[in-house]
C-alpha cells in the first residue's frame, strides 16, 4: 500500500457522533420508511418470541492481570453485561442471547486489552489474550469464519505490498503503481465483499460491512442500499457514524457554503468559525492535532504561508481536534504557531464537532474558503497548496 503521509482519524479517540435529523430526510430513506417500519415491527415480533440460548466466553490472560476485572460489553449498545474476576490467568462468562451480537471482552479497562467476539446462541468462544494478535476461536462458528477472512486478507496484502514495493524500487510513479496493482487491490477487496455477501443474514456480514464501509461506499444512498440488505447492520453505531460522515461529505464539497461550529481560543474565549470565514477574506483552515506527526511536519510550511500572504485578503486559522487543552496549548508554543486557533474539546456536542461536520478522515486536512464563505479547495497540501494560493491571490 502507498503511504500518503496523513494520519487517519478512525483510529483515534474522537468524540462520539450522533446523526442529525436532516440525514433522515434523504429521498431513499423517505421512500423506504414505511417498508422499514413494517419490517421493524415484524422483526420485533420475531424477537419477542425468540428463545434465549446460552453462550460461553472463556478467556486466558497474562499473570499480571490476576486479581483485576474483566468486563463483558455489548459493543453496539455500549452496555456492560457483566464483570468477571480474573483468577489463575483466566476467567469465564456464561450468558444468554436470543439474537446475535458483537461482544467486547475488556480486560483491566480503561487502558487494558479489548477483543471483539461474535456471539450467537450456542456459541462457545475461546479467547487467548496471551498471544499477539489475540486468538479467538469457536469451533467452526462465526469467529472462525472471520479468522478465515483475516487470513485471506493477510495473504492478499502480502502479495499486494510486495508488488507495490517492487514497482517503487523500479522507479515507477504513484499513478503507475496504482494502475499496475489494480487487479491485486480488487482481489483483496473481494475477500471482504465475498465474506459479507455470504453472511448477509448474520452478524458477521454486518461486522465486515462495518470494517469496509468507509473504503467501499462514497454516498449515503450507496451505503443505505447495502445496509438494507445486510441483517444487523442497523445496530452498528460505527456504521451510523460513517453514514453521518458521508452525509456531511456530500454538503461540504467545493462550491458549498461553510458550516459553522464553535470552540475556544488559546485564552479559552468562546469563538466560532464564522468569526473568520465569510468576512471578506480568503481563509485557509488547517485541521490538526498535537499527536499527529504529519501535522507537525506540515506546520512550518503553513506558518510560512501565513507569513507570506496574511493581510487584508488572506488569513490562516488552525482547528485543533482530538486533543487535551493543555497539550494543544503546549504544541502551539512549541511549534511557534502565530495565527488564530479554534480548539475543539473532545466532549463537544455534535453541532460543534468539526471532524463530523467536514467529514475529516485524515489530518492534516486543509480547506480554503472564499471571501464569501464558499468552499474552494479541500485536501490541498505542500506544493499543491502553494499553486492554488498563487492562483487565487496573485
């Protein structure tokens, strides 16, 4: 795979996202609302009369966790089902379930270990947290099917990476490498697709969709069409977040007006994006964080851009995300940032969640706004940024 030098945000602890009411006004949803209501009603009747079945989770851990607590958590609902004492390097939990679910086995939270297991009635899952990666087995059940998919993905990834490395060493351009690896990339993606298609009627299909939704679907409508055909997908909070992000990605394209949000300045004064954007200047907004290496690497360039162009027609504004207030302020001082900042606290409400509102997937992420607040460019960085600024500000 080719490293684009950016930090992905789906692997860091950002605020939880909820879906705004506007998302549910899409034509596809309105057209299918009655069908879904009927389906939900019928499904609830089935669930009402479903018979709960036992399942078992047995887990081995390292000796250092003896005497600590393990938690059994419903991943999608977020509810803690049980707490288990760890004794003799192990613990076991027996529960009942009338449907299927993804259960997180959490050892020594909040900074311990987590393993996600797929559960259905009759599951007998054995988890081994003494090895890396964590081993999860269930005698030919859903988890073993998931393991088979992971093994196939690893095999295809090795082939794809080897080919990309060979082409890079031969001096091929990025475009040439992408073209030459298309077939292998599709073969890798098909491993996910095939597993999802073969398991549309169980929790594994929804689990795989949750893994690939961001890469495979670029619109709310496309994701909706798949979710309607994959059982249990509507229960995944992460899929709802992705759906929300796709919605906002569709209304924050170049040519769209800016969406306002609130945060705080370096001196903890309340501030809004609209205090800068739409006020008659070109505004370059940089989404960044103190823990983001690529953000720090790009920062000297952005500081130089600010020095070169700042004035009556142009300014730079930083938007700090996913940080602690103290670390944010320390980073500003350390990096010598001398332009306005909007700090977005981790516990911000959805209407002020800048990452959500602008569907920011990687950082640094730069957006150039026109004097009237229209989005002109997104994702420009390095030399591409310089070219655009020369074009607009000459």
